[in-house]
C-alpha cells in the first residue's frame, strides 16, 4: 500500500514554545529526508487572515461568533492544500489547528459544541501534540505579548478547555499526547521527536475527518 504523509498538529498555550518546536521538528524531519511542510494557523497572509490579524492586534472589534467563524474559515481555506500535500507524500506540521479554535472561543463563554461545529470534518491529524506549560511558567518566559488573548486568566481557562478536548478526541481515536513544555528546549525537542519519528516514514490509510459522528446527513 502506498503511504501518505503524516499530519501532525502542535497545540499549546501562548508562549509554550510552539513556534520554536514546530521549526525544530520540521528541521528534524527534513534532516531525515522526509518532505515536510509547516503551516501556521492563523495564516495571517490571506484576506481572512488579515481580518484575524487586525482583530488580534485590537485594531478592529468583531462579535465573538464572527471571529470564531473567521478562524475556522481560515483553516478551511487551507484544508484542500493540506489534503493534497498529505496525499502526495508530504508530512504536514500545523502550528495550531481546530483545537485552538474551540479552546480560545469557549474560554470567552461561547458554548463548546457551537465552537466545535464549524470545524467538523476538517482533515484530522494523525497525532496532536499538546505542549503543556502552566500559565505562570509561560508568563515567566518573558511575559505575554500585546495581543488580545495574552492574559494569565484567559490562558488558564484555555488550558482547561484543551484538556477537555484532549479527552474527547482521544476517545474518538485521534492520538492526543501531552508533552511537558516546561523542560529545556532540547528535551522538549527530543520528546516530540520520539512521538513523531514512528510516523515519519508515512501513514497507511485514508485521511480521517475531525468529529465525523457530529455530522447528520
Ligand atoms: P499565534 O499566532 O499562534 O500566537 O496565535 C494568535 C492568537 O490567536 C493566540 O492568542 C491564539 C489565538 N488563536 C489561534 N487560533 C485560534 C482560533 O481558532 N480561535 C480563536 N478564538 N483564537 C485563536
């Protein structure tokens, strides 16, 4: 059977080291000769991404439902690209994905199920790695930045919802692994590699969908 590329998602709180670790992971995969593409969500380069960017920088205000749907639309914009890459044998790493969508919007008080709905049936990752760090430790790493959600109490609530998501999707067969991101950078890199390496040579079987049982036809 021809193998397709693996779909790896890295999630975590702000300042958990996601961007550093996704870059390191890409370098490790490329060093192992694996064709790899790194996609970062939100993708601020598209028209929708620019609206999100302006919202995050507090240059514009949007209703919570509207910004939630824009974040989801931003993922759907790239869904077919992700599928094509995987099918062509490229491993795809996503820095954030639908799980951030639920965690951040539900933290603002929107109902969990409502937040999940627009992302139902996006391509499902073969592995989701959650970089676990306490909001205190994240803050101690030089403080949060200027953007809208970078406050300690928001990050605490986001972390709690990520745990709920992890339990839910693990029960639906998506592999969700928490990695201790409070360790030194090299250790976190090594831990991530240990989980990704077995998938690096490709994955058998079709690309799965997120929350398939939530669709009624
Ligand atoms: P980043 O570029 O990874 O720092 O993400 C920017 C901010 O946007 C960060 O605070 C997390 C938040 N975020 C990322 N994805 C989503 C999403 O789908 N929905 C919401 N509401 N927030 C998100």
